[in-house]
C-alpha cells in the first residue's frame, strides 16, 4: 500500500474555517438553543429515532465526520515505528497509560469535589463519564494540522496516528468500562459495544476501502484532491451535530450557564499537563524536536468526534456526558494552538544539550 501524502502534516498552515472553529462552535450553541426553544416537538422526534439507544441522525453525521479523516491514515506507515521508537513510546504511554486515568482523577477532584456545589447533583456522574470519554481516545485528524504548524516530522505523525487508531479498536471500550466502573457509573456494555462497532470499527474499515479505491484510480494526487473536496464535510457534520445537541441541552444550559466554564477547567488542565509531560519526556530521551512537537500535541489532543458520538449513544442527547464532550470541542482549537505556540517558542530551550 502506498503511503499517504505527508502534506497535511507538512503544510504548516491552517485554514480560515479551522482557525475560527471555536467561533463556529459558539454559533452552533446559540443556534441550537434557539431552535430547541422554537421547535421543541421537532427535536423530540429526532431524538426518538434510535436503534439500540444509538440515535440514527447523529450516527450518520458522525460517519460524515470520521470517515474522511480516517481516509488520510495509512496503516502501513506503522512499518516506520522503529525509526521513531522513543517518540512513539512516549506518545503511547501518555495516550493510553496517563491521559484517561489523569482525566478520571481530575473529574473526581473538580466535578465531584470542588465544583459539586455549583453543578446539578443529578448530572455529576454523567459529567465525569463525558470527561472520561473525551480523554479515552487520542485525536486522529486535527493532529495533522497541529504537527504541520510546529514543523513536525510528517512520517512520525502518520505512523503514530495509525498505531493509535489500531489500538483504539481494542482498548477504547475496556478503558472506558474500567474507568466508569471505578467512578461507580453504570456501564451499558451492549450500547458501548454497538458504539465501538459503529463509530470505530466500521468507519476504519470503510475508510481504508475508500482509500484503496482512490489510490488505485489516481494515486496520491487523486487521493489528496478528493480529500480536499470532501474534507469540509467533516467539520460541517460536526457543527450540525452540535446544533442538534444544544437544541436538547438548551434548557439545562440556560438554567446553569456556569456549567460549561466549570467543565472546561479539568479539560484545560489535562491538555497542558499531558502536552508538557510528553514534551519533557521526549527531551529527556534525546528525541528530535520535529518528533517531540507532534508527540506532545498527539498526547494532549482528543478524538472529540468519537467522544461526542459515544456520549450521546451511551447517555443520550440531554445528558451531562454529552455536554461535557461538547465543552471539549469548544476549547480544543484554542488550547491546541496555544500548545503549538509553546512548542515553537521553546525550540531553542529544547535543543540545548
């Protein structure tokens, strides 16, 4: 199989739409709340379209989000792991041994302890579940942009994303189940299994079939051109999902707008803690800056599309878990851009021996 073009990780630029994603998310929040107030019956009907507790409109939108992003991933890139063994090891340790468990701890500390007086008591467990879902899967798409902005090694980024996607097929459900169980939150295993199949296994299989077809028809140039045309579908589907989500979440948000600000605190701490830990470990191990930068960014970012989909499937549109994952979407872009700035400005310090 041919390797994916490293262009997404090497371009070093971010489109205007992606740069302003936070503002688009805010616009979706306002639009969703307004529509939910104007047409509550319509959104109740949409929320009732379920199979095994999985909302069908949302499932379709999630596929439109995830599949175009996964088409970029070349699983044969894992053959290059040996060239970046130390950087790969650091990122894997952060993604799978540190981040989910540190988020569970932060959720317990902030949501269940410090912020509990200001949060709806009935949603405490659900908020923690959403935070765990957000941290349990590493990002697989936007990291190509972040890597390019810090002049990261494109092949390292590609191989790391491929490995994370493969691990996610087997590790996401057990880690989520373990941490939810430790947090005394009921785990609907049947729904979780359906979610993993719908939102990880099938998208990975379909994306790789589509990738092979595109490469067979015109090579990497045809693949890149096709992705440039359909790529915006991912973000548009994400924004439409948010409109639906906030149409259901509107009453809760209007009643307690402080909730979003409070949930953002553990998410931001988690982002900066994991990014800086990965960055520091890579420096200690003598890893090149072009690998340490994307390693820190992959270690810190979240697969928020999967988190939103799974939270909705497990707990419903109106749940605190769904709201917590959406807060992750809201702050992902500005937080990661700030990490990119830290990585770039500290290059001289990093390369000092």
